[in-house]
């Protein structure tokens, strides 16, 4: 693990919670730092002058080739993903309007996963907790973490 820098920058970011009709959640395997190789919900940094919603629509096109409609906020958390930056992540539920799911931009892989599959993946910090708070449906008898 890294040692926290004296001055930490804050990066405003967005992410998308997409749950399909089979109660699977859309995840991407990160292809670049921060958190390279870990699974997470799709998203990315907000560019100067963008609203959170505009950034999320752009990121979904770039990262997973999906056009989406941004819905209600699900969580807002601060996560230390690198030695010198905390990510202020605003996650929204989104509805897929069109497109064919494929990994692009920062994603090494993109797919919908069941809760059973999720439990076997190496994920970004706090993702299991956040998905539990967002009421991602689980099969009866599954553990929370």
C-alpha cells in the first residue's frame, strides 16, 4: 500500500449503477491506474465545465459504448485510489438507451455479473459495501460481504 502524500488532491468523478433485468450489475475491469486490474462500476473523472450528468453520459460512451439516461443519485463517497489523490465519486442509477456493451477507453473488460460472480472478483475499495447500501438484489442466503 502507498504512503499518503502530505497534500492530497481531490478528483471529482462519476460512476454508473446499471442493473439488468436478471439482477446483474454492470462492471468494468480497470485497464489503467488508479486501481488497474480491479473491477468497479463504470465511470471516470469530471472534466472542467461539465456537470456530473454530462460527465457520466460521456464516460459511459467512452468506457462501455452505451448511451444512457442518468437517473437518481445512489451514493457520494470519497475513496483514496492513489498515493496523491482522493476521488470524490458521485454514483447515479442509469438506464441504458442504446449501444452494444464493449470495453473501451479505460476498461480492459466490461460485463454484467451476478452476485455470486461478484464475490469472486477483486474489486475497488468499498464497492461491496456501496452496492449493498444501494440495495443490489442478492439471492437469499448470500452474505453482505
